């Protein structure tokens, strides 16, 4: 089964970094296909913690081809910092490849993101993601390959900076940018990155043709998808499984399995409706026990019970074949656990995830209760050794989502992963 896509089944932060890192062991190639430095993956390896934003977690394994695909928006300064940070810690980055077709996040994108979020109040990461994708779709953005041809780049770039300066100065009353200075910085950055730049779609295709195992690593999550998420409280890319094809340049027929990573409860950062949110001591306890603070921004995450309406939706939208359930150990000390099985909206039961956020805002969760297990499960390595209550909780998730689990994470370390079914 050479191509596996890994996606977040909720609002991101499901612990995808750890599962990717685990699967990367058996993969020959790991590909990021969307998003940018808004993502934050934490991987714990031999008592060391690695925080990755743009580079696939596969980089921590020697000899894997690690790809930043065409669907990613790349902040050149950030990717250089990440490469140098890894190198300082003895990690070999020579197998990293960045798509020449990937879009570049410019300093003005970050500035515009910051200014616009003051009024739009999406609660973005201020990494310039939305404005960069907007420019890409408006066909006024810059791709990495454009920067490799300085002469043709210069004219178009000067015009675009002038246009952005008009917006910043006249509309927002903020200072503009010096195009020449910015260009010099970009040229210096592209000089450093040159050796990593490639036609990555071609490389990934060749890996697949050679029968190699390729893992497509989604960032963010299903409900942050620009089309299928809780619009407008979403990111500007396609974190769902279909995004893997567009964002890496492979066809849908290549994909064999899609694994959805779901936290054993629910969290979200930023604004927007969240039916099972707990704004009480139980929510606080989940945040504390789960260390629920953003990797990229440090913001406290909103926490709540598991929502099976969301998981069913994620299963359908992504065509999930497997589930990886993460952070099950965070629920160790709860006497009773709740799972939302449907919503009640204006007196009616709703089983499908609503399209409109105002409807979602009015949805009240219908819960079932399950007994907790009241014991430490963080050292358990075999599924059959989990307390029966924990097994029942997972079986209920499978029943409600219609997807079997393949992996269960009971702690942040690689060793704290129970594997019931191997994906590669
Ligand atoms: P942006 O991606 O920075 O434009 O932010 C848009 C929305 O997506 C905000 O609600 C962010 O908090 C959320 N978001 C972006 N990246 C992540 C992530 O990696 N995990 C969780 N939420 C994210």
C-alpha cells in the first residue's frame, strides 16, 4: 500500500506530528501538501522535543525524502531557521526538497494578515497564510521558481509591492515596504535554499513508481478546511485528503489509505463555534492534563468532550480508512466520559454536521455517557492490556464514526503508541 494520507479529523492539533513521526519510520518519502508555518508539530524523540512548522516530521529519520509540496505557502526565512535549527541539533537536512511551484509568503502578507485579523477576528496565527493564498488564487502571488529568475521577477515584484503599499498606506494607515530591500533579502534567502528546490511532484511520482512508501502529512484539520470546515473560521487551504493530490501533484488513484487522527476529546484554537466546548472546571482539567497550548502561538486551546458528529463527517469528507486516536491517557482520571452523538437544533435532532456556522452555534450536543477507567494507561503497549472501559470507549468511537482504529497514542513519546494494524 504505497501511498497513505494522514489528516486531522477535528480542528487541528490532534497530535498528527507524533503519528506522522511514527509512520515515517516505515515510509521512504514524507510530503507536506498544504498550509504553511501556521502549523506546529511537536515530536518527542529520545527525551528531546522538536517543534516543526514547515518541514515534515520525517526529517527526524535519516534517509527519508522529505518534501514541502506545491500546495504549501513557504515563508523562506522560517524554513531557513528551521533547517539551521535542525542542523545545530545534528539532524541531517540534505534529503529535504521544496517545490519550485510552492507560493512564497512575503513580509507584506504577514502584515496584512495581522491588520485584517483585528477586524475579521478569525484568530489567525498571523503567519500571512490567508493573504498568500488569496494572492495565489488572484494570480498576483510569487512562486519559488519566480525568484530563481531575478530579471523577470524584479519588475513584477516592484509593481506588486507598490500595489500592496497603496493598500497599507491609504486604506490601513500603516507604513509600506521598501521593494528593493525586500528583494535583496529574498534573493539572499533563495540563494541559501537553492539546493533544496526541485520539481517535487516528479520526485514523489518516481517514488510511487518505484513502489516506495509515501506518506502525505496533512496540517491543520478537516474542520479548518476552506471548503469543508467551519467557514469563515477556517484556514485558507485544503487540509482534507483531496488536498494531498492537488498540493503534491499526484493523482487520486495513487492513494491507498487515509488515516484520520482524532484526539480522544476535542480542542480548537481561534474563534468560531464549538458545540461540545466546556467552559468549566472539566474543560480546564482537560487543558491542564493535555497541555493544550498552541505549538505555534502558545494560545490556550479551547477544550471539550469528543464529538462523534464531527468524526462521522471527517470520515465521509476524507474517505477515512483508519483512525489514530491520540491522547487517550489524558482521560485517565475521569469517572465518567461523555461523547456527543448528535446535535439538537431548534428542537430537532441533527446527525449531519451543519454547513452554516450560525446553525452550528445554535446546536446543543446530545451526549451519551461512558464509564472512565481511573488508572494510568501511559505505559501500556498492547491494545488488549488497556482497561476494558478504555477499549469500550474506542469501540464506541469506531461504531459512531464507522471507521476502525489502527493506532492509539497513550503519551507523547514514540514508545507510547499502541499499534493494532500497520499501515505500511
Ligand atoms: P491561519 O491558518 O493562520 O489563517 O488561521 C486560521 C484559523 O486556523 C485560526 O482559527 C487558527 O487558529 C487556525 N489554525 C491554523 N493553523 C492551525 C493549526 O496548526 N492547528 C490548529 N489551528 C490552526
